[in-house]
C-alpha cells in the first residue's frame, strides 16, 4: 500500500508500533493464539490524523461524538473504514448512528436497542452491538448492572436488525495490574455465561490487563494519537 508522506518514522507510526508490540506481548503472556482488533479512538482529532492512521494500516475507528464523527466520515469516504460508535447514546441520535456506523459499543437500554434496530436501513447488514456493563458499579458511569445483562441480551437477540456481538466496559481506574484485571475478568466470565463472542475492553492505560483477560477489541486513543485535543464548539 502506498503510504504517501506517512513513513514508518513518523511519530504516529512509532506510537502505533509500540501499541502493537504491547498487544503482542500481552497475547503471548496470556498464551492466546488469536488476535485483537485495535479500534483507534479519534475523538477531538481531525480527519487528517485518522487518514494518517489509515495509511499506516488501521481500519477500525471509534468515535464518541456523533456530529464530529459524521464530518470525519464524509471527509474519509474514500477509505475502507469500519466505524465504531463508542459514546453515550441519546434517543435523538439513534437514527444517524444506525445509518452511519458498523458497530455500537454502548447499548445499555432496551429502548435504545429497539430504536437502533427500527432505524437501521434495510439495505445495510445488521448493526453489530455490544452491551455496556458497569462492572465497577460507579454512579458516574453508564452501563447496565452485571446482573441485568442477561435479560437485556435476551431482548436484543430478538431484534431483527441488530447482531449482538458481546460486552463492553469502562472500569474504574486502577494502578495495580491485578486490580486492573479483576473487572475485565468479571466481564469475560459474564460474556462466557451469555454465550457471546466479543469483549470490548481496555484502553491506553490498561490494555495489557484487558488483553490478558480476553479482550477482542481494545479502544486506544491517547497512546496512539497523543494527548487529547481541546474539543471545538
């Protein structure tokens, strides 16, 4: 692939190499033979930064803010990108999310799931969704309680235009590696009990713990693009 001006020596290329090395070492430590999908979190970063990442081989991008994401999708329409919505979902945003994304990681209410299914255009494949689970029980965090996940999963499985892929979480920060692993282990055990496939867990600071506990998708922003940029508007 022609990478244009984005050589393997660019700062972003160097950060990407470090992330891939971290993932590979965590997979090795866990004795895993499978792979992990790197979802590059581009919130607050311009389309040009995502284009550079795409030219370096990244194909999955996660966005938190709908209007920002839609503008980037238009600018990058010539790129083969799988778009993941990873932010809070408001009812008035479901139609655009259902139309313009391939994955949604943050479903935690049946009302939202129903709207996404109803509003998914018929010419598109079913929307891949993950249930967000609040494993740490933090009042400030979104997500369904672990004990309520099975009921929500059963209901989502009945919706015709959604494909329930797995579970997602954003646990409370923990400095100790074993403490980082505990909530991820809890999510993995819940995923296994529900017979699901994917685990969306792990970010820049805790991806090793997540990968060692079975993450299939990691959402990486600052370790890839650098410190978050101030949001405009």
